[in-house]
C-alpha cells in the first residue's frame, strides 16, 4: 500500500528533483578555464624546458645523452661536440618533438643535472606541425604561444595575439 | 505486381557507430532489426588499434610502461600496475611495503574514478544527465589527487618497476582522507537519483540478463560476472601486491541484469573506499623504491600476472627471452571478452536497450583494440 502511494505521488522522482533543487543554491564547481588559469600540481608534466644555471646563465645540460636513450619514442636528439681544451662534451643542439611526446617524464627522471624538466605549462596547441618540434632556444626560453586573452593587459610587450587577428 | 521495398523487409541491417556517442569510443555494431526488436548484433572493432603489444617488443621493460596507460585509459593506474607486477615477478624484485600500500591506495582510487565515469556515461546514455555532472565532480577530485602524486591526470605513468617515482606530496594524506570522508554522502546522492527512480528501473531491470553458468562460459570477469552472482575477484582469490592485508567484501548481484550490475558497481566503489581508509590508517613509513638493476634482464620464461582492474581480470602474459626487451606481451583485456557477450544479451531487446547493454558492459575501446 505504501509503495503504491509512493508510486502514485511520484516520490521516487521527487526525491531526485529535491536533490537537484538543493544544488541550485550551491557553489558553482565549474572552472572558467580560458579566463581563469587552473593551478596545476607541482609535479605536473607539461611542456619541456631546458634549464640554465640561474647564476651563470649557462646550460645545465652536460650532453650525456641519457634522456635521448631513455625516451620511449626516441624524440630527443642531443647534439654535442668535445671541447678540445677541457676534454668535456659541450651541448650544441637539442631538439624535442612535442608532437610525439607521451609526457611520461622518464627524461626528467633520469637527468643527472635537472637540465631537462617538464613544466606546468600545458597549452601546447599550435597552428603548424613544424612548431611542435622545439629547438634549443625555444626549450630554454619558452615560446611565444598564442595568448587566448586571459591576461592581455599584463602580457609584457606582446602585440595583439594571433588568435585576435584570426577572429578579427 | 508491386516491387518489394525496404518497408516490406522482415529484417533490416543498420549500423550503430563507430561515431555513435553511446558506443563509448569507436565501436561499430551491425544490428539486424525487425521493427524495433533486435535480432542480432555483430561487433566490428579495430578502429583504435595502435599495436601496443607489438610496440612493447621493441622497447625495454622501463620504456614499455607508459604505453599500457593508453590501453585502458580510464583505468591507467591498474593497467600500469598489472604490467609492473608481471615484470617484478619475472625479475624477482622486492617492493617496499610503503610503496605497496600507496600502489593499492591509488589503484582503488582509480577504481572509484573508473566506476564514476561508467556511472556517469551509463546514466547519460539512459537519459539521466544530472548524475553525469555529479559523478564528474567527484572524479575530478580523484584526478586532482593523481595530478598531485603522479604528475598527470589520465595517462598517469603511475608506478615504476620496484616502487614509485616519488613519495606522497605534503598534504596528500589529508586530501585523500577528505575525499573518503565525503564520498559516501555523494554515493547516496547518486542512489537518490537512480536506485528507486521508476525510469531507471524500467530501463535497467530485466535488461541484458545473463545467468551465472553462461557468464562463466563466456569467460566474463569483473562486474558483469559478479552481477550474475559469481564472487570471482582476483584480489580475493589470488591476492597480489599486498591485497591480503586488507578487508573488503566482494559484492555480488542476483539476477544478472543491468540493474544488478549497477548495484554491484555502486557497492564496489564503497568497498574501494573502505580499502583506502584502511591504508590511510596503517600507512607505514620507509623507502618507496626497491633495488632495481639498471639493465633489467629477466630470466627466459613465460609469466602471467593478473590484477583485478575496474572492468575485470586484467592479465599480462609476458614472454622473456633473457634480453632487455620482452619477446612477446599479450594482454588479456577484460572488456574485449565481455564485449563478445553483447550479441547474446541484446537479442530480443529494443534498440534503445542496446545502448543500456553496451553501457552496462563498461567497455573501453582503447583496451579492446589495443
């Protein structure tokens, strides 16, 4: 009998509706992504970076080639030459193909000097495939990527972004 | 005489997928229908084949691991664990206790996340959109935990051979505790929306019934098997990686229909939460990575390691020829095997029920096609 009355008066449906009504007065969970950048975890593995020594400005990479060997996709190419005076290997070129990267983090794990590092930067979209292969300058300095207008005023000295030009 | 047209046909063959939102990926189902009734269903797979097994033959054991995150990308942690446990068995590597506990904790959180995604999309397929939004809210919390510990949300590359990459970050235990404390109330919300809802009952009860004997014959595992009342769980029967230290129940269903499988998965989430709570109480301190040789050359032989993934028994059959690379890796994907039961389940049901049945099998095409 009780079950019958519950069925007639739509108790099961109303219980669900009461719950959704409760959430109408609740804090909104949605993140406003392009305008509000999410704060990513410290360990997040995003865009690669080749670190320089903050004091001398010289690269930390000792061209040991371990990152290239450990990479599952073989996408790191380390170019080096031997300094005739010190008999040490010196880094000349370094390319990193982000289009094939799995972001597994094995390269930064094995690096003995913390030279290659995957940063919290995650906006890697680009207009051409060629832009996905990062050379040494881009790895060291970061790249001038598309600014989706999050903090347009504060972006230092950056002219109107490519996105703006596209949309007019 | 009038030419017979398609309207006179007794059986019509239609395509569902590969770009159908309810096939959860790129599954193509050829349906033979008579009116609204489904007579036969044929699954056509392979649209997402990437050759993960073949790739592994050309990589050393350390490099293989990230690829297995990409087979069943919704349960990347369990997938990585299965392979790593296999390699550790082959090379006889001891894992420290703390690493074992953290591994189990993260695998169980992954099970919750996976079941939440299943519940969300399954309910969305059947027409309950609110559940989708609520489930993703909780899943987001788990993914944030993954991000804090592993450094990635989906393809986590969670564990390493011999232990973990890094120890828990500061504040992590409190964050997990906050999640486990809040979680039962959230499950109550899903149940309030679904369990007694008449539409949900009509759409799931008596749909896709499979008996226990038949489920065993088909080789099902995981919730599709337990929904039929068989308490088969690798964690209980062949404990691996320290599961024998924890208490949990294996929920089983009675009727083997979609509704029972739903109840089983809801209860499994709560049981996973129970395991996580036990780990938080007795998390030992100590090292997180055992001794692993720099060049890993397991002795030649054949090894099988199985874990209970969110979708069922996830096995890795690894053949070593004594070199640094596996000679052959064969994955036993749970949903590849549950998918073959689809034809048996959909016969006689309506087209709309096919959506519910595909949902209840909880397939992931990345794993089926590999």
